[in-house]
């Protein structure tokens, strides 16, 4: 697949310009990120707003999600009222572990290099280059395009997506198709598991370890709780899977407790991740995890949800699922020469269930190469993406 009206260097430069504006998620910004000047999604959002404006957006909105961290929306009128959305997160992961210059955006060895090139500025850069090109040639997309730059995808709870959803609902938007940009190797992702994340804390009584009878050992009391979560995981694996996403899982991912080798510990906590599948309600799942902890723990314990509550009051988002034979998913697969698949990682799509008639996660490059010590996107992939976006948006 080749793009029709645009050369590969223009695409590469459009992506490189975005890489050169550091937008490390503030929860992961360290000294290396900060030495390059203002860190965060704010500067990138302002630059995107300028480019949206220059390329013919009839509405550009900076929507502050957190202080200095706005989402940015640009509406590009099409030849019809039919509305589609391309959502691209603007934050990147940390650069502290990078062995490469993180923000030079150099184009070398057939790739654009730097943090965010792959995850996920490539999609925004290519879309912008196309819009600029169409503007010059007097072309408009077939559907009206709402281009969304959303903050806080990598860490911190999908806050940009969480904010965009009520904004779109408030505007009364009817979204026909929505594409969430992530590196998927051009395979449309039609399903993602959701995540309920909890912390369990056991309260015991401290004592000299020579007199354990005077205390209540919080770490030992946690052992049957961990075993009970293991049993819950096994129970889930025995269920017939409802979709291609398979079964839910339970994993204990962290533990802390104890203050000294000669002290009976009065506190122990664990973190537990429960991946949820289509059909499971996050509130029911949380309640079940709480019940398991309380039933198995011989000492008083408390269970708290570690994720921010969703706007509709749930402890987490449900899984995202779109049938693999739906028109949009099939279109993306056919035009890319790939097959639909599901993915184990979370994306903004978890916040968008039901917001659009059809939803898919899609983009160039491999998630397996994201978040690493070097980061790059192949220019050939940018050209290929331009072809897919032109097939989708059909400028004329
Ligand atoms: Zn990403």
C-alpha cells in the first residue's frame, strides 16, 4: 500500500517534529527529561493546536484535564456529516533509561528515532502530514474527522480518554467509527481485557519475635489470602472463555510488610491485579475480591481499589470488545493485509466502549519494541500508515 500524494521524508519530518517536543508523562519525568526544558503534554498540545489550525480545522479545543495538561481536539470538516475520531495519546513513557538521545527526532537508517516515535507520535505525525497535504491540494476527507490528542495514557489512569468521553457526549456527537492509535503492527485490535487493581492490607499486632504468642503476625495471616487468590485464578481458568480474549486472571504483583528481623509484623499488604473479560462487571469483580480476602484472612484486613473511579462510578473500565467481523475491523485488516487480533495491554479504548458505533485499536510498529532504551519507527511504516488513513478517510 502506498500513499498517493505525499513523500516519505515529509511524513518522517512530521513525526520527528512531534518527537522533538518532550511529552513525558509527569509521573515518569526525571532529571534527563527535565534538562530538555518544559516536560509534559502541555507544550505538545499547544503545538498540535497550531497545526490543527493551520491545516483547516474549523474548531480547535484545548480541554484542560489537569493543570497544564490539556487534551486537544481538532475538527476537520469532511464532505459529509458522518463523524469519525482518531485518538492519539500525547504522553510518552520515561526517558531515564534511554541509551539514545531521547528527543532529537533524527531520521536515520530508514527510521525516525526518539521517545514517542513508535508509541505513539507516529500516528499523529502521519495524520497531520496528510491533512497538510490535503489542504494544499484542496481536498477534504469523506467523513468529518475529529482528531484527539489525549493526555495521561501511559500511566495515571487514562485520564485524557476519561475526560474526552463526557466532552463528546456533552456535544451530542454521534461517532460512527473511532480509531485508537497504538503500535499494533497494522493488526486491528478488537478486544482488550480490563483491569481491577486492589491493595489488601492485613492488620496484626507487633510483638518481640521471641514471644509470638503476644502478637498477631500480619505476614503469616496474608499467606492464606494469597493462596485464596491463587485458587480464584484457577477457578477462572476452568471457565469456558466467552470471547477470543480468553479468561480472566488474578495475579499477586506486590507484597510488603515487616519492620525488623526480631519483630512480629503488625502490617502486611499485597497488590493484586485482576484482568477482566467481556461480560464481567468491574464492580462485581471488586466485590468478589473483597469477599475472598475477608473470608480467607484470619486477621482483620481491608481491601481498597487502586484505580481512580470511572465517571460513571465504577472501580475500573469493563473490557473492550468489538466483533472481529465488524465492518471497520475488517476494513482495517483488509486494507493493511493483516488479521484482527486481541491484545493483553490496556489502551484508551477501555474508556470508549459504546462511545462510537465501531471502535478499533490500530497503528504501525510493534508494542514489543515500545518503552525501551531506544525507540524508533520505520519510515516505511509511516508510508504504509498514510496509505491506510487515506483509504479510510478517502480525501477528494
Ligand atoms: Zn501508547
